[in-house]
């Protein structure tokens, strides 16, 4: 071979210095294979390597030549211009042979780049982040991250000694995506991004915003996850869900913080597989149709209960790998239970390893703290007016619905997003373009989110935790609404809990707490929530709100739950409320299961079980939940006795159910109520029954209508109303 005309090192000293300082703006311009004069040179920058060989050919043609070491981590060798090559590197802990990351051309497609820039790349999780890929027959991981204002980014991880000099990334033209394919690594590799800010200033190493798996806190690294490949068995469930109209179906959801529900007296949190073995059978036994999971997206601080997440594409490592979560959802579906995820697009924590000033600028958040900082929660607010951020959030929602087959998303803190002056004093917020307080960007975001989930979710629902009277939350987008399927009825919750906290002797003066909600009950598709928010922060447990002695407290609890299940609206009950937990919820404490001999708590559990069975088997209690035709007051003004009565109808031509509630501990005998049909009325439920640890007072299971007019009806029932109890009556045969 003729003498080479290349003089090593072939790089200018300035380029070498930039590589040494991990701040070269264009590593692909200097590393990999390049023409130098008339020859082709391969350069690799591998600080810490003992020696490096350039390997070409296969089999009998395989050849390895030593690369020239420059003593600063730079290695160079001549290489044929068109022949594939690999690098064999001797490290202090062994020898590794792999393809050169800088031998590959552009990898993300122009369509991927364009759709991301437009905020319309809704399969983002399989493009950005860390995705195992095969290029030119070579296996590895393609890393891609959005950081438009960064001056330099490297991938650091357990595969390169966490050395930011080893794997600098390529910046693509356009919205500011950086990419790098690292051959020879795969699922399980731990990594972060070492980012230099706009002026070259080093930032804290960042976890991957699109990471699909994270280390278990307090560790904060991202983990390369395998491409989703779970063998689902819920095709029939999904097909049935897609055909159904959720507004007309029963929904009784059990809200649960999985870790604390499973937590043992020794402090262990449990796992998804343990939840499959314990939680799913409990949900089936109790008859709940859905389980609503408090946020299980990865979050650094467990005390936030998941409401300050940073891993919007990663199930928390606290409960096991993503495959275990998929297995839990699949088994829920096999058991006939839908899974709803509490999803948080409103804000994120300011941890250094997270999204805060991700590339040295306010990238995911607003720059102006009047728009970008939540003082209530000490968190940062997503800038949903920015296309890339909006697309990131919507891609997260679709990831959970499509990849993990979730049946719904309960969207947290919607009100905080809709109002620019949310929890702010005059002068502390920025008006919209018309001078108003409405966040028009958030409105548009929710409309797009709900349209896409509706179009791609195969019957999955969205539920808004919206605590104000914002109009049209559940109105379809094409009619000008936000497009949610359901909205939490916070007004009903506040009124009901305020009413039941009163001593019964005073309830006659506050009947509007019971009746007021029916004025607006059909303006939205409501869910009635008794959630975790009502049993924390000194509010006490649901049972602790109930007045009276121990017997009256449990009677009030049963009455409150029975009223909730018979009232129009879907149901949501937080864990522990079904048996009257004594103390408010503590995320760090073992779940306070009642003893077998605790008859009152066991009675409350049995009541909830029977309420669920009655509710799900009785269309009158759910089919017209959101239509005024499904409800009618019979007695709403008996202030002297604090008795309420109303009907529930399925609109099927059958006589409606009759619901009667006695809100005092005084039994009412021979209490006359007009009914719309003659004959026998069966007592379907009595919250004072012996089986619920009540007094056992009632009507012997039935009552017969008499031809005595009352309440605008030609016939009426003479009933015994048990103390602090609710009864449900269903019409039997007309001649019975």
C-alpha cells in the first residue's frame, strides 16, 4: 500500500478541544468516516479506552488494524470509503466490539420531524425517547430528544461510564430534535441526557421526557424499554366497549392508590402482580364496574400521590415494570372491570432532573411565572399554547389509552388550566388576547385531546375534574363544548357532605343542600365523587364527618352512600369509605382493613356491595342519569321530618323506582307517599337492615298501594321509614 498522505491527528486542535470538553456543536462533522484529502479516515473519540482497532470484513476477509491514539481519547485510522466497519475497544473492564454510532446517517424521518413540529405526532413515544431499533442489520437504541435551545447534548448512561464525552448527539434541522443511534445496547440500559444550555452552560443531567421506563425513586435515571409486545386477551372486552354508549351505562368506580391499598404493616408497597391477586378479586366481590387509579405515571416524590409526575409515558417503577401493569389491566378486563387512569396534564414539579428549563430555557413551561408557576402546588404549568408541548401531552394520553388499553382518563385540575387567574390575585395573571380570564389555549387543547381520544380510543372515556361552572364541559366539540364524556360534580359533593355533617336536628333547615344539585344535575354528564381529596389534610374520614354516637355515625354513613347510589350520576368512591375507615387516608400507613368481628364496618361493606349489585342490575338507576326524564321529585319540602322521596326511571314505560330517605334518627310510621302505580311495591333495599348492622326496622320487604290520593297520584303507600335510612321500592305486578 502506498504511503498515506494523511497526517494524524487530522482534526484541528479546536475541534479536539471541543470534543474533550463535551461541547462540540456538530460531532457528526468530525467523528465517523470522512474524506481527508484523497483518503478516507475513521475517527472515534473514546476517552478512557486502552486501545481501539478498526475491524472490517467478515469471515476469511475479516481484518483488524490498530487505530492511532492521540493520547486525549481521539483514535484515527484509514478505512476504505465504501466498506462497513466496526470498532473493537479495549476498556478497563473488558473488550467490546460494536458498530460506530457516527457511521449512520439521518434516522428520524422528515415526516416525523414535521409532525412533531406541528404538534401532531401522536405516536411520539415510538419515535422520540429511547427506542430499540435495527439499522442495516445492526441492533441498538435510537435516542431522540427535543431541546431546541441546547448548544450540545450527549447521551450518558451505564453503557458509557456516564461520561458526557462519549456519545454526543446530532441536532436535526427544524424544531430542535437531537438524535443518536447507539449500537450494541438494548432494553435495560440506564441513561440520561447531558445538556448544555444556549450559551454552553452545563445543566443538570435530565431524565428522558419520553422515557417509557424509569428507575425506582429516589433514583432518577431513565431505562431503555423494549418495544411494547404484550399478548393481550381482551379483544372481546374492547369490541364490546367500542359498541357501548358510556353515558347510558352503569359506572361505579373505586378510586385507589394501589401502593397504599396493598401496603403491609411492614411498609411494603406491593406490586401490579399482587394487585392482580388481591385488588381485582376484591373489586369483583364488591361489584364495582371500574377501578380508578390515582396517578401511576412516574413521579419523584411519593408524597404527591402521583399528582406531580415527570414520566408521562412510564408506569411507576414502584409497582413493577410496564409489562406487569399491562398484565394487571388485561386481568381487570377479564374480570369485567374497566380501568381509569388519573392523568395530570396541568403541571409538573421543578426537580432538576425533570422538565424544568429542560434546555436552559422555559421549554415545556411558560417563561412568565404569572402563567407558568402554580403557587398552590409549587409546580410549573405546561405551555399548551406551544404546539410541541401540546402534542407531547396528547401523545401521552393516547399512549396510555392505546398501548395499555385503558378505559378512561380522569383529567386532573382542569379548572386550573381553564382560568388564567386561577388562584391568583388581580395583577398576578396575564389576560388573554381579548382581555379575559379564559385560557383559550387550554380550551383548544382539551377540544383536540377529547376529539382524538374519541376517535382513536375505541370507546375510552375522558372525565374532567372541573370544579367550577364552566359551561359545556361535556358538550361535544362540534357544538362548541370541551368534549369530555363526564365531569365530576363537585357541587353535589360539597353540598352532600355539608348536609351530612349537620346534626339531624338542624337538617330540616338545610334541605336545599339535598335539592339544589338537581337544579343543574342534567346540565352536564356528571360523576358523583367521594374522592381522596375529601379524606385528607385534616378533613377527616367520611365516617368522621358523621354526627352522633357510633350507631348514628354508621347509620348516617350508610344513608349517605345509599343516597349517592340512587342519585342521578355515575359513582366514584375512595378506598376505605366503603367500610367507614376511622382515620383519614395516610399514604404511608397500612390499609385499615376492618376485623371480621367489626359488624358495623362489615355491614357498611355489605351495603356498598348490594348497592353496586342493585345499581348495575337496574337500568332505572343509570340509563337516564343525564336526562331530566329519569328523575322526579315526590317529596322535597318536608322540612319538619327531613324526609325526601324521588323516582328514578329508565324511560322504558315501566313504573319508576321509588327512593325514600329519612334524614333523622326518628322512625316515621304510617308515612304516606303517592306512587304512580297500584299494587305491590317490593323493598329492594333498606339501608337499616339487620345485615348492614342497622336496627332492622322496615316494611317487611313490601308495601301495597292504597286508593288514597297523595302527592298528585291516585294511590299511595303507607310506609315505615327507618331511622337515618334510605329505602328503594320497585313496583311488582299490578294485580299482585
